C-alpha cells in the first residue's frame, strides 16, 4: 500500500489514545478503533506509522501488529485466549525432566526449580514434576490458580503473555516474566536449557539457531510492547 498521509499523531480521548493519519483515525484490520490504553503505547504505534516510506510495510510495524492482535483477536475472545494460555500448565515444560544424562538433570533442577518454587509461593500453584514425557496430572487447585493469574491481565497484557508462553514453552516462565520474577534474558536462557544441552552434545543445528534467533526477536518486541502497555 502506498503511503497516503504526511503525519501520524496521537489523539487522546476518554476511551483511550487513538492514532490519526492527517487527522483521519486509524482502524484495525478488523475495523475496530485503534485505541491504546496508554500514551506510551500510542506513541510507539504512531512512531511506526511515521517511519514508513513511500510504501507501508506492516512487517516493519511489530508494535502496531500486536496492538491490532489485542483489539481484533484477544479482546473479543478473551476467555478462550486466557484458557489456551492457562492450559499450558497441564503439560508445562518445567514439569517434565530428563532421566539422563546427569549433567542435564542437574541443569534442569538448578535452573527450573526456582520457577516452580515461585509459582508455589507467589501464585499458590504447586506443580509436580516427573521424569520422561508421559503425561502427569496436576492438582486442580493449582491449575485454577494459574488460570486466575492469567485472567488477571488486560487484553493487551494477555497478548504479550500469549507471546511469552508460546515462546518460552511454559506458562510458568511467561507469568514469571509478567510478574518481574526475573529479567527477560534470564528467563529466555531458562527456556533454552534442553536446546543448549543438545547443542553442547551434538553440535550446532544452524536451522534451529535461525529459528531461535527469529523467536528471540519476536519476544523482544513483546517485551517492548508490554513495557509500553504498563507505562502511563
């Protein structure tokens, strides 16, 4: 699409912060009003629109894309999205441990156990672990506590949590980041324990490395998005 405007601006209203392109309000792809909950997020979205050249390239507008997702896909289906995220707790990566080698077992225990301790103490959601990949049942009260924690977020926060949960492969790690238990880089490395061990044992898989690098970039965008959502 050719650029059709000169200036992207933020317009405050009682309903939130909108984006105007030469005084024309922007809509989401789903035709909803592109209204942000904070000025910081609106400023970031407006900056992406302003940075466009002669052609509008949505691939260079990741914050806008997440805002559109929050309004078009998450807000209208909040309960379903929250349920999908919370359901990770039933088979959370942190609960399935290697039986060998001893080095990997020790790494998983050292790196992952603090997050399960945090879930037990902060969310009142103790989760049990098992060796191997056979499914293990979790206590329903713990699953309900995880669900309550997920549902406590607004649609914009839930959009970020969806990214973190899928990217980390763990709703516990996703919630730990949302609650600022550890910084992103620490949690990111915790999510890569198994992959890092495989690389040390068998060498680098460059296709997997490229996939991981792309995922990291997406999650870093989600971190920026969440920071804007939480900044007045």
